[in-house]
């Protein structure tokens, strides 16, 4: 038995990213490993989408159209809903585990928990019980992934993801724990839009990213 060859093969496998190892189920969902660093100022939807794409490509995902799971608000009419931006599914994480088969499955019975809601590199994201807790994920959405209605007062999107100062953002919990709320999409409002304010309630300006192709 040629142990040198075996060690070479094993060593090579270790260097392969989880995205490449996913095989027949390429990554179509992840939680961003880091925020953009400016609180909830993401440069709007376009900036957030580009950031998802940048992280995905760096992790080895090629040729996919990435969208951030974010809703917007508009005066006098309903804004864009996160659920309408992310394609039809199915979506798998970096380890090839099914997250949801379609949009309805995602919002009724998603396989999103601390173990499965990994980042683009397949690593777990800090949640309840970890220090620091970073389970608050920016969404600006209601439980079913839709945007808030015009008559529902208040800023839920930090000025449509352009503010790191005034306002607030609705967040979900990627670990489905905390405060008796198990929603990945709509757990509570943030304390503000700055990086420091997001951290105060257990966040870091992280996003959910979905492949929309």
C-alpha cells in the first residue's frame, strides 16, 4: 500500500472547498460570513446582491445569480418582497443539504437551523449560546417573506438598506432561537441601523443569500 499517495490524495481533498464537494447539489443558500461593515447600509438591494455574489464566487461558486433575502418599503404602496427576489428553488447549503424545495417550503417548513444555516464556506455562524451571538440576520420582512404594508408604520429596512444611522431593521434568527420566536425571517426589530446597534441585540449585519437562477 502506497501511503504517500494516500496522504497526497487526502491532503488534496482537505483543500477542496465545501462548495466543490457538494457535487450534484451546488450551493444555493448561505449566511454571509461577515457583514459589509457599515451596519444596515448595504448600498440598497443592488449592493447587497453584489455582496452575496462576491462572497459566493470567492467560495468557489461560479455562474450563479445571487440575491440577498431582503424586502423594501415604499410610500403609498407595498415594496419589493424578499420571497419574490430569490428564484424558485430548490436551495442547498454548502454541504449539499436541502434547505427548501421551493418558496412555499422555505416559509412553511424550512430546514434552517444553526447546523444547516452555514456560511459560504460551510462554517457555522455564531448563534444563541455563542460569544458573540450573531444570529440576527437582516431581512426587513414579515414571517412569510413579504414586505411590510404602507399602513404598517415604522422603518423596517433602515431606509431601504441605505442607512447606518437612523431607523431600524426587521431581523430573523438563523438558529431559530431567542425570545420565544423561531422565525428565520422575522424575529424582531433591531435597535438601530449602525454596526454597534445591530450588535447590541445579537447581530453583525449578516445576510441570507440565495441563488435565484
